C-alpha cells in the first residue's frame, strides 16, 4: 500500500515537470559583428543534475556579445588552467576560454571555474563556489554574470528574473515569475479574471499588478517570498498601470474616479493621493525617470496617443513624441538617457527607443503587434511582447537593434514582460 | 457533485505540492507563506519557490462573454431576434468611442426597458481590439462604455442602474489577428443582472 502510494506520487511529480522546467525554447537571430570568440569547455562533472557549463554557454550566446565555439570543434577538454595548451586554442582562433569542474561534496556541489585569456595565456577570473542542488542553475547564471562583466565591462543580467502574464483559455490567467532564460517559471497569482501590468518594486522583492478578480479593476502589491498581498487601490472605474517610484515609497497609477483616466501618485505609507495630470482626455501608463524627478505618460489630449512628460510634483507638462501616429507605454533605460516605447505607424506597432537628449527615435523591431517594452537592468536589451499566428510570446532585442531573441512558450499566450531590477 | 469535484482537485493539488516539495526545496517559511485569496472571486496567490500551487478555486465565475449574463432569466423579448433587446453588444470603429447610427435604436430599446423596470441593473462592459498598448485600451474601453451610459442617462435611465467596467483587450470576443476579429472585439456589452 505504501509502495503503491509512492508510485503515484512519483508519477504526479513527473507529470508536473514539463510545466515547471521545460516551458520554453529560445531562438536567437542576428548578433553583433564584433562578437568575441569564446570557448566554454564542458565542465568535468560526474552525476551532477544540472549542466552548468551548458547554461553558461547558452547565457553568453544569448547576450549577442560573443561567438560561442561548438563543442565538436574542441580538440581537448581541459578542466583547469594547468591542463590548457594555449597554442591549441590560439590555432582555433578563440580569444577567451572557460574551464571548470563540479564535484559532489556530500550533497553540496563544489563548482570552480576559470576564465582565461587565450592570447596572453593567462587567467582573468577564477572562482570556487559551493551550491546546493536547487541552486545549481542560479550558480551557473552567476558564473555567466561574472564572465560577462569581466569581458564587456557591463553588469551581467543572467541572474535576474522576469515577471509576465500568461493565459490558457479565457478563464485561466496567471502572473508568473521565471529566470531570465525562461526556466523555473512559478505562478505567483492566478485568477479566472484578467491580470495585468506587473511592475517590480525597486528592491525586486514585491510586484504590483492589476487584477479583475472582483469583476472590477484593483491594484495589488504582492510580496514574492511569502505570497502575501495587499489591495492598495480599488476606486470606482479604472485602477491601472502601477509604476514604482525609484525610492519605492510611491506608486504612480491611473485612476478614472474623477470621470476620465488621470495620473495619480499614491504614497504607500500615508495612502494619500496626488493628482498629477488633469486633462479631460485619456492620461495613462505613467513611468518614473530613474532620478524620480519626472513622470512620462501616454495621453490622447492631442487627438492621438503620444508621450508627455511632467514633473513628478505635478505641473510642467509637455509633449515629447512627434513622429508616428501612436506612441505609448514608455519605459526608461536605467541611466535615464533613453526611452523605449510602442511606436505605431499606419497600424504597425513596433518597439522604438528615443534618445532623451536629441529626441531622435530609432525603431528596433518589425511589428506588427509589439508591445510592453521593458529594459534589462544593465540597459543592454529590451524585453517586449510580440504576436505571431495569434499567439503571444516574449522577445528581446539589443538596444542597437542588431540582436533579437525569441522566447517561445510551449503553450498559452504570454505577454507584458517586466525585467526585475 | 460539482462540489465533490472541486474538493477532489484541491486534494490532488495539495498532494502534488506536498509530494514534490518533499523531494525539492525545504524552507518551511516559504511553504507556509502561501496566502490563498479569501472570498469568492479572489485570485489565489503563491509565494515564490512554492511550486505551482492550487489554481482557480473560484466557483460561480462571471462567464460574461457574448450575450449578457443573466439574460436567460429575463423576458422572452430578450431572445426574440426581431426585438432590439435581443441585441446586447454595441460595436465601435478603430480608436473611437463614437456611437454609430445603427446602434442608436438598440441603446434606446434598453433605455426604455430600464425606465420601465427601475429595479433592473446593468453593467456596461467596455472592450477594445488587441492593437496598441494594453492600459491605453483599458482607457478606450471605458470611454466606449461611458458613451453608451451617457445616451442612456439622457434618455432618463438612473445613474444607479448602470455600472461600468472596462476590460480593454483582455477579454476578446473573437481570437484572431485581423480586422474580422478586431471589429468584433471593439465593443460594449450590455449585461443584465438580477431578476
């Protein structure tokens, strides 16, 4: 009897696996011409449940900065610098080499790796870390971050997370959080009514979102670690588009309680509301400039949706987009120098970035239904939602538009991605 | 019977969660932290690292698609195709909340019915097509619902009989990525509630 029950449990777990581990495949197109050749040698490992060097290889490849060497072309498989014949890798025209090993140490894993400069025959990085079984993927992403930062001078973003909305049919809506490579998706809220507009708190510990679970819109703030949440706005009409202030103390949002959609600032401690925009048109989709001084939002006060900027104290409203017949859903780069947006022209909706100094716009994607841009925390890529054949999926594009990657989920529609800080 | 099913699903989900949690992660504070929503209609929520959790505990959901919720309990005039009351969806042009001429008699018929039945209550549900940004479409859907509401109020319907909610592009009537789907999705649904 006990035996039978164990079998049932194993079967149930196996059934749940595809859902939690193999949710998506990733397709990379394009790449920068100056991509650096890097070889990640498969780490020496026995009975390790996670392919750490494989994850590192995939992370670096997806970034678009590197040209990864195929395993089959490798003539040797060193696992430490002392085993490396640098001449051999110079002949294979590799600039950098990653070697390492994983050892099972009584349930824990000791992971060590070295990043080597092939031409200088020397070490650039060397680390030894300890990881539990559950943290092996995270450890791999951490290694990718270290290598990326060493070779590009930019902070790596492989250890981050993405939040997004997914739907399976009409009455199954979920807010999920996954690793940046799409693995380990976890549902943090689910409802038979729509969920919308996830927004990370600046400390990455909470997510604000819109839920229609009570058959009208309300804004919730949920703490990720516990799943506990609080309803912070449920006024008559629209409660939408939450955006955290950079210091995490306030939420900009859209309320239509006074008759038409306006931008408000909600102080989370005192619950006081400041009405920011007072036009009689639609004002929505507020975002904060990274220094907290300004709010950019979408307004159709000029007839069509365009982006406007105001002081976050109120006042000083001015239009900032003039090309294209539809500019909406802005997202600031972390340095505040550029602004991503949905840029519509003749019914084709694409992702564009505007240089805040020159106000010049560059279109990065091909459309026709691209939306919800979100910058990576290092500013190198923009994650967005796209549609093909009726199914929504997530894509990412480098800020120069040269590298595209498509995150294809195996079932259901996926939309409104938000990259964690 | 329905209840039995729900209990069974809940039990299996819990088993699944427990069984899998045993073989994986361990932090009891995370497992305990799961705060399922309370009350009918609440979403269920989960702590991170807490498995996939228990889904859709809601019973008696809205099902407010297509022709209106509760309309079957209304009089026969609501199902007579020759009666304008049988039409409970108002359609709109792209990026517009103007009422088109064709729908004026439909709105007028509902206004008359509401005037004659002052205890009757409706929800005007505004919707949009998938193009453009989602929160902007929420705003547009609300303007569409308000256009219908303002005509009804001019025709004498009491404010207290009309509720408004906008779902933007979140609840399409038709799936598809062309005008034949979009034109069906730019709409306001008149949903009757109560008896």
